[in-house]
C-alpha cells in the first residue's frame, strides 16, 4: 500500500514533477522542461504540451490541492501571529 495521498497516486511521476514545478512558481513551459525531456522540442511544441498537461483533470486537481494546502498553511501562520500579538 502506498503512503502517498490519493491525489498524488493518480499522477505519473512526471505529472507530479510538472505540478510541483508550477506550484513552485515556474511558468507552464518551464515546468514542462523541468519534468519532461524537452531537449528536442521547439518552444511552441513545449508550450502546447504544457497547456494540454495543465488541462488534464488529474493535474489540475493536484494543483488545486497544492494551492489549497498553501492557503491553509498561510491561514494557520496568520492565526499564530495574531495569537502571539494578542498574548503580548
């Protein structure tokens, strides 16, 4: 049994790498280059493939989960800071 979250298990390793690269702030084309071997591809082809990949329901759902986790962490940090200020 895998220890990975359900959302991550549905992706290939390359799809996961792409999603993480996008999540880290790379544009779609650069994320595609990070995750896939694009050395023999034109910039236009990379762009097209990256756009298709981000429209993949599994990839877009993974990006939504990653972003939701980020928002949750930011809220918790904000609450922690507010609590600290109130205690002071």
